[in-house]
């Protein structure tokens, strides 16, 4: 059976200390399980901060022109 996916698209403008605090707080929730894969899609500059976590992190796409 496939795992369910819980995904969050990061829409926050945070400074680095706030990102560190967010990751620490979110990690304390113990939301990982055998049946659900938790994914977070932060801005590209924060991807490195998720390498040491058990969360799946992916990049958001960007476009160079105004909409």
C-alpha cells in the first residue's frame, strides 16, 4: 500500500534564526509515521536546512517575468 502524502508549500518570509526555530518546533511534533510521508517545499535558499531532518524537502519553481 502506498503512503499518504502530507505536503506543505512554504509561503513564509523568515530570517535564518526563525527558520531554525520553525524546523526545531515542527520536528518536535513527531508527525512521521510508516503510513504518511511529510513533505515541505520551502524557498530554495532554505533547502540546505532540511538535509539533517527526516522531512522530504523539495524546491518551488520560479519564473523570471511578472505575471
